[in-house]
């Protein structure tokens, strides 16, 4: 069996995952202050830039489903190399872009390939090593996904202060190249997960058309009214197709995604918390960044959000100690509390002051770091570890739709508010606060309705693939008997 010289070496594999995920996730949060520079140099209108960023986010969402399908039918580590090559090509195209076409194609490739790498590379890192490594993996995932996003405003502010954008994109290309090299060095032949599986064409079409349409509609809010057919038709139509995707995956006999298996108390509560936390946090940061951009230099504005990264790191360290205990469930609830507190602090004045912004961003960093990835583990422990790739795909698809679609809608509401941008931002931040509170309340209610006493996961048994990490009661078990969650994943 062919393998690279560093195959099986945990530090090298973990570094490969970090380098594969960080570029696009950090870049997506860094583009705000440098978007006008890119548009001006490449001759792109603000609306064209908005659609480009929206289609890259759509590619990220679609890639979660494509990665699961490819993993079923094709050698998984070979596909990891393909994804790495495409990510590098996309990164070079954006950095070297001389016209809009190069930048558009490159950035969409970056979004698509990042989620392909995420779904292909992270699950083997979780289940491919002894239980003693899982604590480090949990911390790496948390810092990768949310630490990178939290650093985005700082990186974007530093780059914008130099009145350029290409150096940042060339650094991103260099990181993508390092990820590809590490993929080669850690290569280990892995067969398809299920070579006899059928291609779920319905799921692929619904996910692709739904995400592209929904993100296109959200992107059009920059220059169109919400009720304009150009905006509302694709936005609502795309969301409807995504709903149909999950209904189809629940009803079909051999689904690509584990929708049926996730319909029990613990995974549903975890997913609800993750979606609400992602939507509230990304929207709150986007809104305050936009409001403060008129009052602060890019460098100073970026530094105001540096505490968010510190908060994400703190949450990751504490998560490493809590995730194997029953305190994992309370940790997620505490994270939602920190998130709501951070939004309240940032909403203390209009526009937010420097002190309120820095303090609030730190609390938001702790909150989102303590809620989304931990909630992912709550869902993952509820199924056998062999299905973690599909669970991860579902959560990342929903997180992407919640985080990257609700923010443009709330930003549109803030900018068109009759009282002005500052008043509109405060109104939109109250909606973010309501989303975070609703996520926490809904999760607690689901636990109560399911008669759940928060359990500690049996990590060793879960990693063996023999059974879930814990037994998740049926939804609303307090009012019914029987009704075990449907096992829809072969």
C-alpha cells in the first residue's frame, strides 16, 4: 500500500488540516475592508464583488454534500490531493488576477475546495487516532474553524492599511501550497467508503441549485430591495430547495446524508444551538464592522476585534477539558450565554465605542468557540463514529447557510432602516440577540422534552465504531413511548 513518509504521524496530519482550512475561513472574514481595493483594481462593480463572494460561500455550502458523495465512490486520500491541487490553483488565480474572470473563478474554487477538504480531512483526524489524541483534535478544530474567522478582521485591517490586497492573497496561496505538500507527505491509500453506493443525484441537484440560488438572492440585496423579484425569488426559492433536500434525505431508503438518524433529542438540540450561534455571531460582527468603518481606520478597526481571537482560543482550551465529560452540554449552554452577553455589550451604544466593541468581540469569541464545534460533537456522539463525516457535512451545510445568508439580510435591514445606519444596526443587533437566546432556550427545551440528563460520552466505544457515544432519547420522549430514532445511515 502506497504511503508518504509522514503517513500516520499525527502532528503532520493535524498541520495539514490546519493549513487546508485556515486560508478561506480567514479570508472570508478579512475581505470587508479590502473589497473596494480589489473591485477598483480589477474593474468590478460592488454588486459584482457581492455576487462573487456569495457564490464562493455557495461553493463552500455545496462542497459539504459533494465531499460525502465523492468519499462513498472514490479513493478518499487521492481525492484529498485533487482538492488540494484545486485549492492551490484557485488561490493562485485570485492572487494573480488581472481581470474579473480570474478572480471570480479562483475565489469560487477557494470556497468549494475548502469545504471539500474540511469534510474529507477532518473526520479521519477525529476517528483515525487513539482516544488520547481526541482532546487535541477537538482543540485544533475549534481554533481552525473559529480562530481563523476571528482573525479575519485583524488581517483585513492590516492589509487595508497598506492600501493593497495581493500580498494577503499570495500568503493564502502559500498556505494552500503547504497544505498540498503535507497531503503528499502524509498520503495513505484509503479505499472508497462504499464503492457500491448509488449516486444520489436528487441530493446533489437540490443542494447545488438551492445553495447557488439562495446565496445569489442574498448577494443581490446590495443593490436591490428585498421584495425585488431578483432578490426574493432566488433567495426564498433556494431556501425551499434546501428544505426539500432534507425532506428527501429523510424519506429515501439509502440517503447520502444521515438526516433520519439525527432526528433524536441530543443531535437536534446540538444542531439548533450551532445554527443559532453561527447566525448570531457572524451577523453581529458584520453589522458592527460596517457601522464602525465610517469612524475608524482599517488598522484600528481590525485590532478592536483581536479579542475575538483570544476568546476563541480560551474556549478551545476549556473545550479540550470538558468534551469527554457530562459538562460538555453545560459548556454549550454557557457558550450561548457568553454570545448573548457579547452582543448586548456591542449594542450598548450607537455606534459602538472602542471599549464596547473590544469587550463584546471577546465575549462573542468565547461564545461561538464554546457553542458551535462543541454542539457538533454532541450531534456526532449520538451516532456511530463511522457516520461522523455525514454528520459533519449536515452541520457545516446548515452553519454556512445560517452564517453567510442571515448576515446580508440583517445588514440590508440595518442600511435601509429609516432611522439611519446606527439605529438600524442597533435594531439588527437585537435580532442577533434574539437568535442567540432562541437557540439556547430551544436546546434546553428539547432536553427537557426528551427527559435528558446530560450524559458523559463513552469515547472509546464511540471510536471503535461499534455503538454511539451515548443513547439519545427520541424527540419529545416526555409525551410518548418508544419511537427510537430512525437509523437511516447504512
